[in-house]
C-alpha cells in the first residue's frame, strides 16, 4: 500500500478555508494568492486519491471523504502547532486568567486546559465560568486577561469578533405533541436576571405578539437543562454543548418565531497580550472553532474602540 505524507501547509490552507467559509479569505489570511490556494487544494485531492469536494449549487461542499479529512487535518495541525510551541516556548511561565461563557465550559475548557498544560506546564491558569456581562466587566476591570463570551453590547477597548452563531429554541428531547393553546402564554426556562439570552427570548416573543410566562429560573446552566428536559418550558441557547436530553426546535414549530444570530467575542484586557495570554488565546480560539456548529459565520480582527 502506497504511503502518503500529507503536506501540513496544504492541510492548514484546507482547514483555514473551511473555518472562514471561503478559500479567498483563507488566501488573504495566509498571505497566498488564490491560484496558489487552488493548487494546494488540487494537491490535497491528488494525495488523498479521492474527491474532497463536491458541487453544491454555485459553491462547494465536502464529500464524505472530505469530512473525514477535515477532522484529521485539524488534529494534525493541532499536534504540529503544539509541538512547535512546546519547543519554542519551553520556558514559558507565569499566570493567566481566563473567562468562559457557560456554554463553552464543558465543550471547550477541558480540551483547552489539557493542550495548554502539556505544552506549558510551568504556567498557572485561573479559569472562571460565567455569564457574558460578568465576564466582560471582569476583563474591563482587569480581573481577567481574556474571555470568550457572547457580545451583550458592553463596550470594551479590545474585542475580537470570533463568529456569529444562530440562537435556537430548546425543548425536551422527546417530541412535544402540542404547544400552548391560543392565548395561553409560552412557558420559559431562563437564567436569573440579568441574562442576555433571557432578554433575547422575551423581546423576540414580544415583537411577535406572543404571550409568555417565566416557568422556571435558575442560576446555573445545569438547572436550565434539567428543567427543559423535564418539560417545564422552553429556553434559548445555541447548538453548542447541548446535552442528549434536550433538542433544538426549528422556528415555526409550535408557532415559535425566528431567533437572531449571537455574536461571539474574545475580549482582551490589553491590545497586545503577553506571551502567556496570547498562547492561551490561540489555543482557546482553535478549540472554539472546532466546537462551532455548521453555519456559524466566522469573523476576525481586533477592533479597538476609541
């Protein structure tokens, strides 16, 4: 059997293009011409000896082999970057304070901490799981170095737009046979106020002219999932980190209105992060991108607010 050694530069272009949703953007991000990127993708299919892409309307979509390749490509690049960082920053040490929005606590944090600790065992990490407003305030006050959170309108000096993720109505895993009867308020399961997604839910229902009532309120995400799974009401989250006992409900079902996209931001305490925080931010964003659902729109760039 012919042994194949995949080109890591080609795999990086492939992964970057899929994450950005455009190989033209990947070319710009990686400092290559679009023709060079096209040549790299052709080389990838030649090395794989099978089609990676298929026509989908006016664009391209991954074949089954392409989906498999994407997963392995991410792992190979991750291992390569981890090895390079471990060698380059072997003496990296210090202390970094990380904040994560609740949805990413179980889905992202274990992977981030494991990858970072293996490469930089001398660095101490302090992690905080919290709500968007609390995390933004802590970055603003200098109590966190970086935080990944939904953008709630709080103005921070340094904030990087990571992606837009679709908000979803979430109900119990078992099918709901019928919604509220005409005129009966929709039962909501929400966080205690203040909460960004609580506000999004009530304002969306108000604009649609649909009555609602607070059926259950909890200070923790675990409590939210338990109440929704038990059938006490509906909540809104994204597809990130959904447990098996709940499911997303499409707009229109039960008369539910469409929900907006949620902007995911990486907040930074400083415009230029120190080497420890910068490396953790890099690993955090890599892990977050792997967790984002299909259809999330990615963004980039550090926006400085005067």
